[in-house]
C-alpha cells in the first residue's frame, strides 16, 4: 500500500542497475498504483521490450506481493478508464 515509497525505491534500484528490465517493470507497477499512468505506460513498454517472453509475467506471478490490497489495483484500473 506504500506505492509512492515503492516507486522511490525502484528508482534508486535502477540507478544501481539501470539495465535491469524487471526493476523497470516493477517501477511501472508502482507508478500505475499512484496514478501516474503515462509514466507507468512508458516504463512498462520499455521494460517489456527488453524482457524475454518467458519473464514478462513477473508482475502477474507476484501480484499478491505487489498489491497488498487487491482493491487498490481495481481502483486504479477504474481511474485509468
């Protein structure tokens, strides 16, 4: 539920490992959760272009760890609509 703090942490992690597309994908999820949809879309697109197909499900596979409250995700999807 601390999505802004998560986004900040992922940004710092990317400074240390800028070539890591998984970190970028996780940052995009934190941005999505905070409602910065344009930034989230750009980060997700960039990450997915760099990730091998077999690794693209990292967010889906870890959904429960990324979103402590599933309602947060639903709320953001509705805001995006």
